[in-house]
C-alpha cells in the first residue's frame, strides 16, 4: 500500500506524518523518521484489521492536495 509522508523538523527531531491515516512518528533524521512512520502505519493497520475497522478506513475517500496562498 502507498501512503503520503510529510516531514518537518522540530528542534532536534524530525517529525513524520501520514495525513491519510493521521498517524505520526519521529526520528533523529529524515530517514529514521520515515522508518519509524512506516512501523507506526503498519501497527495502525494491523490494529485496525484486528478490530475489524480496516475496511471502513480503507474505503474512506481521502484526497491530498496543495494550495497556494
């Protein structure tokens, strides 16, 4: 499965966010933040599947776009 990842730096850590699932993580580098986000997304998906709500989450339409101001 393919999801988006947004990264930004906060003080000495990198924060990573999967906006489609509203799952976040962090790391000491962009690479580590993405690695940790992948683990968090996997855990989120497994939990959703175990709870029987993954199909509802998967079928929810989420659109990611950009705006210019």
